[in-house]
C-alpha cells in the first residue's frame, strides 16, 4: 500500500538539512531503485523552486510499504530525524487516484 510521509521542519532547519541531505537522498534513491517511490521532495518556505536562505518548511514522501508499521519504521530511521531537521512527522495511508 502507499503511504504519505508528511514532515514538518524545525525553524531555521536549512543548515541541518544540508548536513544530512546526502544520507537522506541515498535512502530515497534506494526506494526509487526498488520501484516503491511515487514522489518525494521538500516544501519551500517561500513561493519559489529555489528558496535560498529561506529554506524549507518540511517534506513529503509518497512510497509503497508493506504496512503502516513498516512506513513508520522507515520514516523514524530518516537521517533528518537524527539531525534534528524534523519537528513532527505524520504518516497516513494514501490512495493514488490520478494520474
């Protein structure tokens, strides 16, 4: 089943994000290689694809996992958690309708 992993950053998270980004992207690439990643990306803090120093307010990942428990375990092991980037992570089952 698909799950949406919706993460909210702490204030001024950009330096923390940048330090943990390579390990974070490596895990996402693994999901992609396994054919389980639907989409992933950050939410810019301003209305721009390149927010610069404004940084990001969070991230969204939609991916396939065997269960909600597995999705939570994957999210809990995100390098951004260890780096203190995220203030809160919400995981919900997701039903893709379009496209």
